[in-house]
């Protein structure tokens, strides 16, 4: 049975959409077997999505020093119903901003720590329109979390 990697994202801008596409390409690398990748917009992601996944990738723009309201809404929705069931599951994240992404990274880390999730890749912080180097980093992030699930390392 394949492991499920849930990608929860809020991608309203061309920069966040570009990052998402590169993350998904990495997670779906044809050399990685045994992982089903599901991409769900933050406002559409549900408790069953969270509970049905073996690992996670979270993507958000940095809005006024915080994660997007859409991703925060997702976490508010799933936090208590999933609290005792997702501890120890791996996650990675990317944040896109024009200036400061530190507050957005910190806010996601606080919630994921409360959920007991295990961060398995350093947060990827992207400033401005993603270029080739950023796309490569996004690809690597997606592939890293997928490989950990495929190999049962998480």
C-alpha cells in the first residue's frame, strides 16, 4: 500500500503557484515509488485529508508577517480533531514572500509542534519571483519528504 503525502497550500500569486508546481514535481519524481501525492488547496482541505495522510507539505505566502489566513483556517479546522492521531508524522514547508517570511515560518512551526508533527526538512523561504535556484530547492523539498515516506524513514 502506498504512503500518502498531502500537500496543503494557499497559492494565490504567480510566485506561490510556481513554488507549488516545483514542489509537486519533486514529490512526484518518477524515481520515487510507493507514494501517492495529493495536492489540496488550504480552504478545501479537511479533517479526513489530514488523518488519511502519512506525511505533509505545507505552502503559504507570508502575509503581514504571518501564514496566510487560508492555511491558518486549515490548521484551525484540523487541530483538535487530529491532535492525538498525527503525532510523529513528517512534514516540510515552503513560504513565499516579498520581504520577511520569518513570522510565517514561526507560526507554522508552532502549530505543527503542537500537533506533534516531525519536521524532516528545513523550511524553504523564497523571496520575490521564484527563479531557477528556487525551483530546484522546491523540487528537492518535495522529493525529500516523498523519499522519506517511501523508505519509511519518517
